[in-house]
C-alpha cells in the first residue's frame, strides 16, 4: 500500500471519535475539484510513508486514538487494504473507510469479513454522468452496486456529495437521493477550490452553488434518507 499522507489527530473525520487519517496514494477518478491532487495523481510531490513508520506512530497513539480513517486517493485500489484494516482492528482501533465506490467487490469483501466499522462513500453526481465529469471509464453499475452493499451492510455509513456545478443540481440531487434511499446519513459538502486537480474547470465559470441552492439540495435529500446535513 502506498501511503501518501498522515493526519495525526482529528476530531472531525470520524465523529464522535478521536481519530487519525491515513491517506493512500493514487486514484482511478479525476474529479476536477479534487483538493488532494498530489494524492489523486502520484508524482514527485507525492509523499511515501512506510508501513513501519505508520505502525510505529499508531502504537505510540494506541491509548489516545479511538479510530483510524483510511482515505485517499482511493484506498480500495490497494490489494493489501483488507490486511491493513485487520491489523488496525487487532490493535483496538475502529476503522472508517472513505471510498469513491468504484470497486464494489473490495467493499463487499471488507463488509463480509467485518474489516471496517464505518463506510463513507462519495456520490459525486448522477452515476450516469460520471463518464462526462469524473472518469472516462467510470462504471455506473459498479457505483450502484457499492451503494447497495453499503446500505445492506448493517454497518454505520454515510454518503457525501461535494457541491459543484453542474454535477450538483436539483435534477442530479434527485437522482442521487433515489440511489441512497434509506441511508443513515447524507452530507453535502462545500467545495474547496483553492488548490484543485483541474483549475481550468473553475476558470471563468460559476461552479460554486449558493447557500440557498445547497439548502434546497439538503431539503430534497432529507425526503429520502434518515438524516441529511450540510458540512
Ligand atoms: S476527490 Fe475524486 S480524484 Fe480526488 S481522491 Fe477523491 S475520488 Fe479521487
């Protein structure tokens, strides 16, 4: 597993738990607004932390951290993810996985073997529009499958959407809401567009929905899930 970053302490990534966040490097999507470009596309600016370094850190924080968040990049691309999760759980940590949902077979394996305690999946837009905005080879059926696995997992979970035009509109929110019907939680997130993967996407374009629009998105979503929030 290529680990490209570590946030040593967080109160907001796995609430109500105190956690650290491990960032895996490499992603199969190319979200134009991605604010971790050096993790999404590996290159000279991508860090390389050894597994030993990470394990030494975790041993030193075992008493102080409740959980570990594995984020990215896209963690499910790494074949040793399951083993890593098992190691974390055996150390007494709760494990939260952040995923883009592109690899349902990996999520299924983690669920079946109870190797994660919390699943958070991005829903970036209507699955049928991923090819246009997120990745040329995106598989809408795989995304839908991941959602179903998570909904039926019996594990705590959330779905989240970064609000950016034209991926997040009244119409796409309706499609996303139908997809995640019955979910524990859905969160809309404000886009952070200071450092992004594709700055040209924002140049001369109004990409950031207004607060009133995001409120409307939340109201639509609230009709489909147990709890809908804005972060
Ligand atoms: S925001 Fe998109 S490109 Fe960036 S890491 Fe997540 S899925 Fe990959």
